[in-house]
């Protein structure tokens, strides 16, 4: 068997081979970069999401405490409750 040389291939075959190799290398590089950027984006979104959830929980608790305070204030001012606590009938 004789070792094949580059000269044994036609120009068209070499061009197609070059294009396939170039496309493959470029595709792999692009996929690696996109994967890395996607991971960074997901991490950033999860971080922002956690911060948003914490802020929403704080806002909910603030509103809950305000509503509870208002409810207790109204109950304390209710004449029937005042009468029941003071023993008046």
C-alpha cells in the first residue's frame, strides 16, 4: 500500500475537507462559548430571582404586620370588647 499524499486529492475535495474541518472547529468553539455564557446568565438570573423573592417576602410581612396592627387597633376600640374585658355587661 502506498501512503496517500495531499497531491492525490482534487482541489474540490481539499476545499470541501477544509470547509468541513473549519466549520467543525468553529461550531465547537461557538457551542462552548454559548454554554459558558448561558451558565453565567442562569446564575445571574437565579441570584436576581432570589433577591426579588426575599424582597417580596419582606413586603408581604410588612403588609401583614400593618394589617394585623390595624386589626388589633380596631378590636381594642370596639365597645363590646372593652365592655367584656372590663366586666361590664
